[in-house]
């Protein structure tokens, strides 16, 4: 069965600092991988997706993620944090569009001025 | 842009009431989903549908039912609301030909008193 782990339920960074949110997955086949962001009292918004093309995926709002098969990881980064990046971030995995999407538990990002 | 709308942002119902949560998507997506989101428990899949009049149980279907009479609309029904169904309910849709990326509505925060 597929699973997703996100290291760190809460991450704090200073404004302007590097953002690194960790995601590891377990999957018996090459997966599709996603990062979503959720602002308070809103639904989830797709940040980026990996679909077996380039291993470095660029998303919205300056975020990117790198797929590393050997490490079964899909960490999310942003070079310089902005106050508006404070939100909950979810990593997710699925095998195909007809399989369930498995969501990680989420990481809450705080940005300190 | 894909738009997923939910009938209410906030809803307060009494124990024992029948509750309808409506979700509509405007991108002709084949797949639709209902999740509930609770602190510390992440997103849990209640029901999903891959086509009109089709439905599949998710991980926590007890106490819920769904209806999909039209492709764009997916309704979640709480047959007899209970206080343990107080939660944030999220609807999502995804294209059948995609990689499984889901597009979420803004959520309905349901309180059962």
C-alpha cells in the first residue's frame, strides 16, 4: 500500500530564508506526486505535480520540488520565504488517475518577520 | 481555471437532521470526491465517483451517502447528523485522463449541535 510521510508537522522559517518541506513516499510502482497548499479556512490548491517527465518540477508562487527515486523523496523548496507562504502544505501520491490519492499528514509553515 | 464550488461555507445543523452538502464543478471532470478534514487526522476520503450514477466507498463511509445524477454535481448526504460529524468537508474533482491531480472546493465547515 502506498503511504506518504512528511517530516515535521510544524516548520518555522524567517522571512527571506529558504523553505524546505520534506516528503517521502512508498510506492511499488513509479508514482505521480503532488504538493498542495491550504490557506486558513480554504480548500487545497495544487502547487505542482510530478508525472515522470523532468525530475525537477516548478510550480506556482516560486515553489519547486525534486523527485529523487533512489531516496523515494519529493521535497518542496522555495529560495526565499514570504509572509504570504504561511499555510498548511500537503504532499500526495497516486499510481494512476483511477487510484486513490494518498495525502500526507501535512506540514504547517510559519514565516517569522 | 477549474472551479469547484460548494453550496455553503459554514453550516450549523442539529443532531438527527438530514444534511445535504452540494458540490459543483465546471470543467467536465469525470471524477469527484468527498473528504473530511479534522485536526490531527488529515484528509480522509468518504466517497468518490468515477462517473454519473457511480459511487465508491472511501475510507470512512459510515453515516454518509452520496448522489451523482449529473456529471458536474456530487452531493454528500448525512442521513442523521451526529456531533461526531462536525468537521470541514472538502469536495474535489479530477479529470479522468489526468495524473490524478485533484481540484478542491473552498470547503464547508459543518457544526452539528
